[in-house]
C-alpha cells in the first residue's frame, strides 16, 4: 500500500535547491552572523517555498546538549505571581537580557501550601540553568536543582553559599523607612510583614523578610521605640492583607505609623485605613517597599523604598549568561536602595 503522505522537506533539500552546503543552511538558522544578509534571506526564502520549517529543536538539543531554556522557579501560582508588579518588571528585564542569545524562559510555578514548584517537575524540566525567584530556605525545588547539577542563579532569596545571587539592600532600605517615621515623631508602630512569620520571636523562612524585619526593629530599638506590633499577611493576597492591616489599625492605642514590607501590602493598608474611616497620613502614616509604578499615583501617593527592579532583572540575566558560559559566579550582588518621600507619611 502506497502512502499519500508527502515527505517532509529536509535541510539537505534546501541546500540542494540553493546550491550551498548543508552547514551553510544550518548557519542561516543557528549562526546567522556567519552569512551575508543576502545569502541568509535567499536560504530562508527557498526554505519557505519548499515548506521546510527549520531545524528540529529536539534533535538540536541532543546534538548540542543544550535545550536553550531557562527554568524560572516561582514560589506562587502563575496567577498570583503575575499580580505582583515587582516580579513583572524584574522578569521583563531579565527576558530582554537573555532573549538575544536565543534562550527562552520556562516558568515553573509553585502550588498551594508548597514552597516553590514540585521537585519532580524540576527534575523533569528540560533546561540548561535554573533561576530561583524569592524562594524560602530549604525548598525541595532547590534540592532537585542540585541533584540535576544545573547552574543556579538566585533573585533575592534564599541566600546560599557559592551560588550567584542578586538582590537589594533589604535591611538598609527598611532602616531608612523606619528612620524617616521616627524623625517625623512617630512612636507607636505596626509592621505588616510577608511572607510568613513564625515562633514567639518573629522570624521567617524567607531571607528578605528577615532582613527587612531586622532593619525595622534595629532602627526602632535604637530610637527607644518599644510600642511595636507585628503581623503577617500573604504577599499577594489583597483581601487577606487588608484584613491583617485592619487588625493592626484596630489596636488600642492605634499605631500612628505602619511599615509595610512591600508596596502591595502598603496599598492594602491604605485601603483598610479608608474602610475604617481613617485618613492617610493625618490619622496613620504608611510606608511601603519597592516603588512599583502604582506607588506614584496611589491615593495618597506612597512614600516607599525604591529598589531598581529592572536593574535586578538585567543583572540576573547577565549572571545567567555567565553561568551558561561555564563561568564561576562571584559573590552576591546587592543593589542600592533609596527612600522616596511622597504624601502617605507625615509628622505626628
């Protein structure tokens, strides 16, 4: 029985039609800088006329031992992650840095009640390098990365020895926020912290949370402030964050200032204050962390700690390219921060 299925054109067919070598056609797809623009255009035109779709990516990865993919490990689901503008800005800058080299991002989201993506998913992922974005200490996903022997780049957390990492001066930024409010005369503070806190002495499995909390508390302690209430809220759940902020604002006596570990938490705190009939900043001052775009046009405009989110993404992209080139990572890179004073905080 004769099959009516048409044979799929091959790279050799294109080479014969153009009158060049097989390697030249391959370069048109994989190493375009090796050909003149005119020759490459001719090869791609003929390939299109023949119906040749390009090199098989699976075969190419087997031949080169490279997949061209970067596994991006998230702590939360995709829907939750992409509601976070800080992540969106960082990820966009990272992608623009690695895309010119032909690398693509493979997103591995976390799941409900689990830190990071499942270890089995990481073990099965076809990727050349892994990126951990704000994962907790000891997450099983990172054990899977180590078992695979994949190069690892960390954005923010966890802080691991001999692993390339880029973050910001979390402790210094938090200290600047607390110092600003102390200088405005505030002595009763609430701290809206995320992610989770645990233990009788507030701590967290997340390095950045510990650093920001330490910055707040050390600065307030140095100023002689002892009236401090700390509560935790999920980083990306607006309704739960509003409830946590409302709990802080319902205390008697009420805090006159709230220190929030992200702009998203600060926006939730402003919403909670408005629902309780409180004015910001006349009744309560609120300071965030990140300086996402919404901070400048919230109501009122948010005083916050600015970190270079796009710069963090570009730096992480450069570390990824270095890891792919087999270079040994240097020490952790901490980007500077600055306090941006707007209208959500005022003197008491």
